């Protein structure tokens, strides 16, 4: 891989988009490598994934504008479909995905971050959907995810229609990120959180993620039905027996096996 680094430590994997001279812009080659890397993740062995950017300036500063400039309508639609398909694949991974946003997260970068389950950022991070200033709309899910993530249709429309960028503190206030750290502390914080997630029963963690994501696509009654289904699916598993056994035995150490 030329643009993607992928490392596994224990049950946690870290995927780094490593194109720092271009602020980790998402050209077609980068997207192809990202897609291939996501496809190759062994979720039997990896129980949590961190996605971050190479260097200290950018998570992902957007799509590759030089590549898009001469696209036809058909090529533009194909490019948007490609990006959306990959980001949906990330969103639908059974394992939790943490975005460690270490700088600019603009356009496709913000859209990539929003496809992750949890977003943490450094204090130098900058977020935005500036596409309207380039004569296009957000194309990798920004018009659909931003309002869902921050819970305000008015604010989402403001950010997209004005093309306004926001700093880390405002992103935290809006709920776009869960926490802000000094740059040097971001990856240790992400790794600590990923380790805590990976220390829980993986079947339960995956079912909880699935229940939340599926429930958001339906009404409350349908969501409760999904929760009941997945709650029940946790029983008669080795991990449920281990977790409850450890609790009743007042045993701190737990040996979850994803079975």
C-alpha cells in the first residue's frame, strides 16, 4: 500500500491515511487502498478500529480537487458513489470504529469522520463542508450524516450552505466530536478508549452498535424490537457466561473469546 498504513496491536487495529504532503486528500488511488484495507480486516481478531491521518496537520483535508476538476456529470456521480460505498462499508463494520482527527477534517474528511462510530479530535482540528464554494455539493454523505450526527437540521444546513469551517471547541459543543485533546495526547487517548472497548464482550459490543444503528432507521417501536432481538442473541454465548460469571464471582479478569 502506498497511501494506507495498517497496524494491529492486540485486538486493536490502526488505519492511517498517509499522504501528508497532500494533507491526506482522498484521491481515487487513496480510496481504492482504503476500500481494500477495510475489506481485509479480520473482525474475528480485531475488535476495534482507529482511523487517523498521517502527519500533524490533517486527518483528511478533503477529496482531491485537482482530480475532480475536469470530471463529467457521469464521472462525478461515479466518484461520489465510490466514496459513499466505502464510507457506508466503514459505518457498517461490525466492530466499533474511532476517528482520531488530528487536524483538518474538511469535505470528504469530515464525511469520513462522520462514518465512524466515535470521533475524538486534537485541539488544532478544523471541520467543515466547504463544497458549495467549489461549485459542488458534499458528495460522500455530508448532506445526510451531518444533521443526523449533530441533531440540528438548522445548524447542519448553516454549515453546509454557508460553507463554514469550525474549530475543535465548536465541534465539541455541537456533538460532532466526543472529546478534544492536545495533539500529542490524541492517539494515546484513542488507543486507551479502543482498548477499553476491545476489553468488553465483542458479541455484546457488536450487537449494541447494530441495535443503535438499525434503530435510527426506524421508529421507537421498531427500535425496541431490534433491541429485544439483539439482547436475546447475547444469551447462550460463552462471552455472556464469562461476563456474568466474573461478576457473580467478583472476578476482575475476564476471558472473552467472541463466541
